[in-house]
């Protein structure tokens, strides 16, 4: 079971991306738990998940969150803004899975 969390400003638009990612995982037969949280929940969520993807709207938080993620041994990246805007759940899922290899 892969555990991925997306972090954004409030969790609204990102929850739609999460649904697209879940659909892509189901189509590929990949067991994944994927959630979206607001950036205030980052510290509490990080230890429970395998990797984190940041919404493009909070990429300014990347360096701060990267330090915390590295200390916890977890990969982190910013979602490609084009993939995010186009809701390409399959592409974003593939990016997340490749980070966990």
C-alpha cells in the first residue's frame, strides 16, 4: 500500500486531483491511500505517509517543508503546474510513485 499526501493552501482544488489520482491507481491495480491536507496539517501528516506532493500554489513553502521531509526520510516534490491545472491524475500518480522507488 502506497501512502501519498498532497498538501496545499486549503485542500479544495487538490481534493479533485486526489480523486483523479485514485481513479488512475484503481485502473492500474495499484493499492494507494491518497489524501489532501491543508499546509497547517503538514507536520502531523508527514510521519504517517510515504511521500508528499505540494500544490503549485504553495511552492514557496517547498524549502521549509523539504527540510522537515528530509529529516523524516520522506521524498517531497512540487506538482507540475500544467499537470495540476489539467488534473492529470495518472501523471501526478506516476511522479509520486517514482519518488518512492
